C-alpha cells in the first residue's frame, strides 16, 4: 500500500540494460557511488536481471552492488546472479513472513556460498509517501523537503531515461496522477551528459535547498505511520487521494 516507488500503481516497466550502461558509464567519469542498489517493485521479476547487473558492473559506477527484494523468488535466484552481487537486502512483511520461513535456510546458505552479505529487515509499518491530490502550501512543501531523509540524508539518488534524480519519487509521481498535463518529470533532475559541466550541474543540484516539483505530491519521510497492508492496484489511488495536509506527520518537523 505504501511502496515509495508506487508499485504497482505506477504501471509496469523494466530497466533496459543497454540504456542503464550508457547512462552509468558516462556518469562514472564524473561521479562515483559508494554503493548501488537494484530495487523495484520487485527486481527479481525483471526478465534480464543478470544482464542488468552486469551492465552496472561494467559501468564502474561503484564497487558495492546490492539487490533489494521481498524474497518471494529469492530461492530461485540463479548462481550467476548471486555471484555478481555483494549484498542482498531482504525485506520481510507480515504477509510474506510465513512463506519466507520455509525458504530462509536455503537463502542463507546461498549467501554464505557466494560470500554475499545478507541483510534481513522485517517491516510492520510504513510511512505514507504519496498524496495524489498534493498541496499548494509552499511552507509545508519546504518543510517536507527540508526534512526528507530520502533526498538529504540517505542519498536515494536514481537514474532513469538518461537523467539523474535526488530521489525515485521524482520518477514515479507523474505516473500516479490523474492529470499529467504539463508535468515534465525531467525538470526535477539533471540530464546525464558527457561534459565537465555535469560536475557543476550535479553539485548545484545536490546542494540546492529548493524543493523539487515532485515535493508537492510527495511526503518524503514525513508521512504518517501505518500498518503494512497489501491492497489491489485499483485501491492505491483511492487510498492516496487525500490532501497532503491530511497525510503528513507533523511531529516529524519538530525533531532535529
């Protein structure tokens, strides 16, 4: 219900290994990441996951490569994919706990066999990430952005269609809005170009205190906490079709 990538309400799509390699190989000339995470939705549903992982490796954008998964298909992951990874982050939810209990010993054994770090994180609650109605309150938008851990602390930077973004919400928000007229999501990012100017552009972009256009519809890390729940895609927009003012946890703004 509260996937911060809006899965699966944002629609089905898959990253193209060649496009990812082109963007990351250019970016790697000017920018290096401590780690890169392959996330979803669910990355193990990607039909060319091995090619995608190898494209990331070949780009030299980072040395540490992690896969973030709900684990449902992790027991089927090939040895070739295990060998390419440094880390697997396994998210366990109330609805998947009983399923994974049966496969967890095999998953742990595969991680040991391939010397892959396995991080298991149980989640019972999520913070609401999106409001499909949003807000026009400039001060509230500023507070959401200022307190956003995704953009300003955790470094959840993302690559999509040749653009660099501070956070994945910039990419997915337009896909869940009823009206997309005039919404160019690329205006929230920096185009990846093979030019020394990209250093200046990225520096200015990452240090800017100006909220992104997506912040009008995003709660960042300041949404209300609620229990994890699986819902049908058709219910997603209905659940999130409330003004930002009703979904934000104002106590988050009082904490330093």
